[in-house]
């Protein structure tokens, strides 16, 4: 229950709203030169759906058998009625469905605003990279959150109305129903979700590295196009989460090839960051420290992904602490360090007050060292075969 709540809250209720909701609403109008979002009412509705979703999720803690305990992915059959008999698991699916509605409303608003309300004369490649990151994220949200919403709805039907969409063995008797189907539905959303969380942070960091190096972002157009190609490829690689589900070896090979391909635009991204810093007149203010932290974390952490994307190695490492260490460093720490970079940089703009530099430095080093202290050893635990 604790791990399920932790994973769900961190992904859906912490990183997503802070990077997309908060920075989207602050940065988009300011950076593209419009007075407000295209649909202010939709914006507010998006917030209230998010709020209701949080109430649904946390109210499950007060039900007789407690909150959901099927893991943050909540796979059937564990998450069906006989695996999780309490109402808490049903509330989890309802909460995720509701926050999906919130995300879709926000995404429609962001996409429309960026396409239609840019200042006269501002082309797409004139937009700051922060806006590119938020825009790509909004597009992925609009396309793939409905897939997860549909999956949640079908599980609610299984749990409440006794259907057999994801019932193990149902295919042999009634001709339909398979728990693996849920994994397909979940990861078709779940892999783009990784980039939904990380793209806004990449955009923010690309701009801040340029700002604190006192020079234009190196190959900004290539960086923007890398974001586009990563977003497109993120749709095609979801199967690498499912190498151990006995899918066809030909299919796993295809997913492995596509997964390796996505590291090319990621490497271009990383190279462009280094190009921005190179020979810059660098100021090591707190936002710059966090931005450099993202460069370091993404560069080093991304390498561990190559092992998990390789079928033969993944058979050994799948569902071990290696996976936990990998995605916490790459996804969790990149997003959170990028978020802090943005907060430290724009806080005076938001509130008209400067932040304390010494405390900012202390905050960065404690966060950065602690993150590696916690997540780096997990890779060795995983190699030793400790299951997550």
C-alpha cells in the first residue's frame, strides 16, 4: 500500500502537476507573448478535476481494507476483486481516470494556446525550448492519457460489474479476456508518460544552461527537433517494459531496436547541452547548479537504460532493484532537479522576492548527494538479483 501510494502520488500528483500545470501556466503566456491561455475556464476545470482526483485517491486510506496495494501500475490479476478485495483499489482506478480528464483538458488548452496565440512574427523555432518541452508533453498527454483512461474504466467494469476484460484464463472459456492486455494498454500510455514527465524539465534546463552560460543555446533547432523525434519514438518502444511476458522474439527484437534508436536524439540533446556550456561565461547560481545536476544525472543514468533495453540482459534485470535505481535516477531525479532549477530561477518573477543563495547551495548539494546515496547502490542490488 505504501509503495503504491508513493509511486502514484509522485508520478501523477507531484511531478506532472508541478512541471506541466505550474510551469505551463506561468511560462506559456509569458514566453509566447499572449495575455492568457486560450481557454481559461478549461484551465480551471482541469485544476478541479485534479483536486477531486486527489480526494478520491486519499479517501481510500479511510476505507475498511485501506488504499490500493497493487503497485503503481496496478496490474490485474492482483488488482482485480480476488487479488485486492477492498474498495480502495477501485477508488485508485477512479482517481487515475479523473486525473486523466484533468490532464487532457490541460493538454488541449496548452496545444491550442501555443499554436494560435503566439506573438505576431514568432515562428515555431523562435519559441524558447521550455515551450517546446511543454508543447510536446501536451501533445503526448492528449494522445495517450485517453488510452490509460480506457484501461482504468475496463478494470472498474471488471471489479464492479463482473466483466472479464482482464480475467486470467477467461480467453479459454468465454473467448476473451487476458491480464496481459492491461499491460499493453498501460505501457502504450506508460512509456510516453516517462517523456511527459521529463520533457518540460529538459526544456527548462536547455534555456537555463543558455542563460547562465551567457550565450545562445547550442543548436537550438536540433534540440527542438530531438524533442519531436523523442516524442514520436516514445510511442513505438513501449514493449521494452514487457520483454518477460513471453511476447514473440521477433517483436521483442523490434522493440529493442527502436529502444536503442531513441538514444540517438537523447545523445544529440546531451551533446547540445555540453555545446551550450562549452566556453560559456558561466555563473554558478543555484538554478545553474540544478541544471548541471540534470546534465550529469541524465548522462550517467541514461547509460543504465541501454542494459534494460537489451532483451537478453533485461531477462535477468527485469523486476529487480536495477530497474528501480534506473528510473529513479533518470526520470525522478531529472524531473525533480529540473523542477527545482525552474523554481529557483522564476521564483523572483512569480513572487517579487529573491531567494537565499546559501540555502539554495545547501539544498542542491544535500539533494544531489542524497539522491545518489539512495539510488546508486540499487543498481548493485539489482545485479545481485534482489527483486523490487
